[in-house]
C-alpha cells in the first residue's frame, strides 16, 4: 500500500495571522520601484515563509504523537550541547524525551522515528524535506501543487508608550514586525524514503496540531499572545492527483465523487495500516 503514496505530500495551512520574526523574505524590492511605503494597503507583495518555524511546529506535534503512544521522542538539542538552562533540559528528558541520538545504539541503526525523519545527528540527512512556503496576494498566480499559498504581507508597528499621565502616551519604543495575514495554501513536504510509519506520524501530528491550535505550545511563530499562529491544518489526502489537490483550494468547487471515494479509502484502509506500522515501530522503541 505504501507504494501508492507519492513521496510528495501536502498539508493545507490556514491562518489569519502569521508572524515569524524577521525571517519572512519579501519581494517588495520588485514592487516598490523606489517609493515603497510599509503601510500602503495597495502593496502587492509576495514572499517566502522559511521552513524553520513550520518544521519546529510540526516536529512538536510529532513528538506529542509519539509520547501519547508511550514512546519517547528525540530531544531536538544535541545531548553534549552546553545548554544555558541545564535544569530545563533534564526536565525535558523526564517528560517524554531521550537525548538526541541515543536511539542510534539499538535496533537497525536508523534511530527512533523522529530522528529517522528529521536527521541532524552527526550530519545524518533526514528522510523528510520541509520546504518553504511561497506566498502571493494574487490568488490566480498561486500554484498549490508547488507548495504555494495566498497570503498578504504587512509590516506591523507596535508602540510601547509611557505610562506616566503627563507624557500623554509618548512612545518609548517602536518595534516593527513582519507578518502574513489571511494565509491559505499548501505546504509541500517530500519524503526521501516513504515509510508507512512516517505517513501515519505525519497524519496524526497534523490532526493533533489542528485539535490543539489555540494552545500556546502549538501555535506557530510569534505574537502568540495576540492570536498569531493559530493554524487550521489538514493533511491533503495523499491519494489525490494534482487536479484534485488544486480542487481542495478552489472555493467554488467541492469534492468530486472520486475524491470522496479516495477519502473513504484513505480513512478506512490506508491510514489504519500505516498506523499499525507506527504503533509497531514506537512499540519497539520502548
Ligand atoms: Zn531518538
């Protein structure tokens, strides 16, 4: 069954507000023509959301899935790193993590399922590539089959003002934030090797993240206290063909009968089999 799953899978990501620090790359130099104004609503700026925040967000969801199956997850930090907060690291180890790479010592040498996917220990390549999301405010130019999204770039200004009455709210400090609003698109993930347990872990993690989208721990990026990074997410049925994937994002069209059939197949046949493989693998790692 795993041979029916393409190495390219897509996750639908929808969020009202995404703030990823200073790391949104925009193409405003094209749009500006020398007179770019940050706050002009006419700006038609596209850009790229790098995969780092997305990858960490997804990994955290996957770690939860492993832990809910009574497994431990690879800690993302090197065990021999000089952590600034050593006590916090040890506390993580007590709360469902093992030191990164410890899992390589037993079994087939692939490590635990998280390490196998994410790689990174001693330059091991992960088996799973997380791509950046390219976004554009012009929906007609968005190609969902290439992991793109509709999204609206804005630079936000935050003022911290004086609390003394006689200062009349005089600004003490001004901070600028790069944000993408009304994001709706697909995140393109590629397995370098497609294993059933990988697909099940991805499906369960995305479901977990969707169910816990307002938990502070599982919001995406910054500005979480202000509702940033509350993400509706959904694994697009990996059995879909390209034209069906496009249809998912087409507000004017619903599922075809064939898509409904594939949804049933996915839910009733494929996913349970992959979940069994995941349960076995996590079980072996206990
Ligand atoms: Zn591990």
